[in-house]
């Protein structure tokens, strides 16, 4: 039951967009990734790992092997509020691709 309450809390807390939206906003991601509650930390870890995988697989970023999730979360949080995606209240995924692409650019 506690797990269900935690999951429902994530959905309500993190999604600052309209009730019809299924997209996590960059501002919502900032809120949940900067809280200290263990379940939020766990959620943020998985979220950023998924975003990092997408950024790598899409060629938007070239994150070096061995880069820790903690490092990626730190980069994401430290640069999120300066990102165009955050300023435009775009999705958290768009912000992650922008930030990770700048932090870990691919050599051409």
C-alpha cells in the first residue's frame, strides 16, 4: 500500500502540466530530483538513466562508459534551470537531451 501511495504521489507531485498531459515537465523533474526522500531519489535515478540511455542511443550525447548515474544527475540538476527546455517549460526529456548533449558532446 505504501508503494502505491508513493507512486501516486510521484504522478501528482511531478507532473505540473495540465491534467491531460502525460509528459513530465522539466520543472516537475527539478522538483522531484531535488527532494531528499528516498523514493524520489530512486525515481530520479531511474528517470535520468532512461534519459541518458535515450541521449546515447539517439546520438544526441556520447556519455563515456563508466560515468556514474550520480554524476549524470548532478550534471542534470546543476544545468537544468539554465537550459532552454526549462525556461520554456518543455519536457524533462528535452531538457536532459539538451543538457547531456552539451555536457557529453559527440565528436564528429
